[in-house]
């Protein structure tokens, strides 16, 4: 009974931005739980091919599709191609995103718009066209990848925080409109994770490393694999009555205001 609740065998999962990092970690979790993974990226076909090889080396059934999630026509044609060649998409994880670290007063409007377009508008575009098949079949799971910045502000990430805050409300409105079709729409809010991108600052003595370790009740960076369980839960029957929820996987950051430096 317990195993069947979390079984996604036979399901097709499209994970945008899944050639590396947290997107790949979540996709691997779903693949190891039995799903077929649609690997997406837009930087190069070579990067997609290399990622597909990595999935397959771990025994995961994966197929790669290169398309720009912010281009509606590319999204439409790619989804049609996936549905024709592989099958209907049962699980969608909107993970692709960017961040530009610039103080708001110095940020160019075009840069602000680019972050909003990729981090907020793109999940709307992809979901809009994937959900049509889900509505037809009266079932589906959509997971929008949010952030600590969905709830908190921080210097230099104003555009990203605006997008991720908006994504929370988009998630709730998707859930509101599509729950009647037996479609569950939720979000995952990752905390700070040990990835190749954060490697340069994850060293003792680095101010940001010390800040994150001290600010997180778990007193460590998350391992990307820590996201797999949340992704599996929100993609499986175990979450069939969970809708419009943001599940924060953050080691407890949002649970506390922190502690004084002289406190154990």
C-alpha cells in the first residue's frame, strides 16, 4: 500500500531545465521511482545528449527535447512532438529559470523583464499547453519550482523574488482552476543546495557559506537528492488531495528568525 502510493511507474514526466543541477536531481528521483523522463534544456543539443546519457547510465528511461520554454510556438510544437513520439505528459515540473544579481536601482528594465519572462511567464506557457492533455484525461500533476525568495527578500535579487513570489500565486490559481479536473498543482521551494554553481562559496570562512550554515537550523547546505522525495510525493497518488501548496525543502530556514552569534 505504502509503495503504491509513491509509485510513478509508467508515468511520463517533463522536467524543464533538467540537464543539470536541481532539475536533474528531481528528474532522477522520478526516474528511479519508475517514470519516463523528458529531459529539456535550451543551451545546446550536446548538453541535452550528455544529460540523457547520464540518466541512462543510472538505469533511467530518458529522452531529450531541446526547446525554449519562453517561446510559446516552440513549446506548442515540442509538446505535440512529445505526445506523438512518447505519449501524454502525466507530470510537469516547471524548473527552468534564471537569476540576475543586480541592485534594483541599477537593473536595466530589459533584464528585469527577462527574469520575469523566464521564471514566471514560462511556467504559465508550458502549463497552459501541457494541461490540455491532462484535462482531457482527467488527471495530472504540475509542480512549479519556487524559492526561498517566494517568501523572503534579499539584496540584488529583486527581479527573481518578484518572479518567484508571483509563481506562488500562479500556482494557487492554477490549482483553483484545474482541481475540478483531478489535476493537482503545487510548488516546491528549495532552500540552499550544494551544487556545482554554489561550490566556489561553500568553503569554511566564506561569508555567504557561514551565513547559510548559521541561518539554517539543519546547519548545512542541502544535498540535491534531498529534493527527490518532495518531487515524488507531489507527482504521485500520495498527493491526490494536495492542491495549491508550496512545499519548502529548506532545512528549516523559513521556520526561524535565526539566532544571535553567541547562542548555541
